[in-house]
């Protein structure tokens, strides 16, 4: 999808570390995302603690989770449309600037709860726009053969390092209050803004001389239609949706498995949640070095199998160290899945539709996770946590077979 002749003359393939050293534009995007993600992880921890401390209400914390994680997914078709219509560099720049201002307002003023939740929801929705734009920008910055390496590097610098945010927050809290941590979060967005200024222009369809004369809503509808009408993208989306629908419940079920089934302490239960994060770090580190040696389809199917097997085997585990190991295995599978899905979409979708496709696909994944939390929580009330993990892993494995059987043929037909 990249028609930049200068990029086409560069070496056809390289690992993530060499790509970061050689490609200045990609290096700037990577640094911008790395810095803002560390800040966002700090901010997310701070916002949860702030909501709990300022209101003392579990309902406020629950509402914060809804407006920050689920509500923005409803905005996804429009988030991707903004990314496609405008210069993606400008979109990313404005997104980080607005998020820095929003977090600063939350930190500096004692806002009433409705306004606080509104700003949190707005911040998360702007994050959806940034996510679609940044994923869509990658094919314009690197060679087609370097997409696996680029996505592995970004995965390590974003999803993999989410694990560090809460640790940094715990270290900094004795020296800064919660609002101080939020100001640090805001500062990371402003630092990202400065880095993004160094990117080349990445014009969207509305800024192209041959831009279609369609309206914003027509463009949003076109993005939704493309995801459904394109057989390969439909299979990728449905397969991803089903795997997440079954497996995201582990975030809810893990504490019940630890406390009720394995009779562990609070600290042991908390440690289990670091297992998948550690697996993500390991997975992305390996992919950064070796990811370009394997096909994206293979990585996707293996990722689904490994991550789903991690949950299935978690349900069969008899001790905390075994559960931690199985969740670490799951995290490695998640890193393969993330890289493969991003790369397949970047290669299969025309550049002018990339933002909308990414917005819609990841919006659907947000819905799948929300449904998994809800229905999985209900299931936990009626059955044993072990069974929930076994059902989750089994459902994911079935989806992996579905994708392995149908996707290769669909991609050949593009």
C-alpha cells in the first residue's frame, strides 16, 4: 500500500532495532507513542485512585471504567474517518495536544463528577482517533517488508510497556500526590507533540487533489461497509472478535480462581495479573528480533492458539506458579496476535481506508471485551472459575481453526 519510491529503494527487510536506528520518521513516531503510553499508564492508575479517593464510591470507579474503556468504542467509526480524511500527522499532533490539555484540567481543578467523567470519556475517545491514525501511518513510513518489524517495535513500546506504568506510579506516589502524577501524564503528551512535529506530511483523502467529494458520514459508512464486504477483513474481524469475546473474561476470572479455587493471598492474586504483561514483553522482544521471519497468517493463528491455550491450561492449573506461567504463555500469544492483525490489515487495505478499518476493527474488539466481562461475570456467579477458563480457551481455539481454514484463501483473492 506504500507507493513512496524513496522508501521502496531501501533494504527490503530488517529487524525492529535496526529499523529504529535507520528510519528517523519511524523513530520519532515510536518515541512519541512510547512516551505518551507510559504517561497514559501512569494516568490510568492515578485516575482510578483519584476517583476512589475523591468519591469513596465503587460506582464512581465503575463509571470511570465504562467511560474510559467501553464508551469510546461507540465512537470508533468516526475516529477512523477523521484519521482518513485529514493529514495523519496533523491528527496525531492535535490528539496528543488535546489529551495533554484535558489531563491538565483534571489535575489542576476540582471538577464535579459529571464533568470529570465527561473529560475522561473525551480523552479516551481522542485516544481512539490517535490509535487509528498512528496504525494507519506506519505503511507510509516503512517498507512493506518491514511492517512486521515496525509493528513489533511499536507493540513493545506500547502494549508491552503498559506493565511498567503501574510500577512507576507505585514508585512515584510517595513523592507526588495523585494530581502530580496526572501532571506528569499531561507532560508526556506535550513531549509527544514535539516529537510528532518531525514527521513528514501524511495527507488524507480530504487534502488530496483527487479527494472524493463525499460527506463525513458517507465516509464513515463506507468504512463500515468495507469491513463487512471485504471477505479477508471480515474474517479477520470476526475471528478477532470471537477470540476476545471468549478470552477477555480472564481479567475478571483470575482473581476468583486465585482466591476461591487456589485459596491464595491478595498479593499472590495480584501477581497473577502481571503474568500476561510479562508475556507481552517477552513476546514483543522476540518479535522485534525474529518477527519478520514468519508469515503474518502463521503468527496470527499461532497467536490465537497460544493465547487461548494459556487460558485453557490456566483452568487446569493447580498452583499459583503454574497459573502465572500459563498467563505468561497467554501474553506471548497476545503479542503474536497484535502484530499479525495490524500487519495483515495494513497490507490488505488501501491507504485511504486504513484509519476507518482500524477504527472499526478495534471498536468491535472493545465491544467484544465488554461483553466478555459482562457475560463472564454472570457465568462466574453460577459456576467454578476453572470451568470459565476452560470454556474461554476452548472457544478461542475453535476460532483459531476458523481463521486458519478461511483466511489464507480470502487473502489470495484480494
